[in-house]
């Protein structure tokens, strides 16, 4: 189990209109200017936008893999430890984070989690 950082980046790159923005300590990911994720290479963790209920469920279910990052605008951001998650589950979470930020016109052409994992 576990997903390498390079594999996570391939997931993000397979999303329509996903953009990266580098800083000294992390990389942020957005779709048409709306953030949906972060990567902290030093800790091999990612932060992903989720619904509040999904954030709470993930953290309650596996606190060794997921942490509450913050809540904002009715969304719950969750920290994911890449060494504790498999590719299929991470693909679903990345896709959901993207969907929560993507404009309506992109959603019709959204990849499935399986297609995203195969990218």
C-alpha cells in the first residue's frame, strides 16, 4: 500500500484544466483558479478538498491516514498520508476534490476514478 508522490502528480495531471503552483514548501493545485489540493513533499502528504461529512468520516475511520486540515466555505479539507492509502482510494478523493472546485462545463467530461487511476 502507499502511493508515491510522482504517481499522485500523474493523477492531478490527468484532470481537465488542473494547474500547479509551486512555492518553497508546497505545491497547490487548482482548476480555473479554484484550489482543490496541496502537496507537501517533505512529509509526503496531500491536502484535498472534501465535503464536511466526508472529511469527518475519513478521519474517524482511519486517523492514521487522514487528518482534519481545516474547514472553509462549507468544505472540509483533509490531509492524506500517501504511505497509508492505495491508488484507487486516492484517485476517488482527488477526483472528488477536483469536482468540488471545477466549473460546470468541465464536469461533463470528468474522468472516472478508474480512468484517472489508469493515467
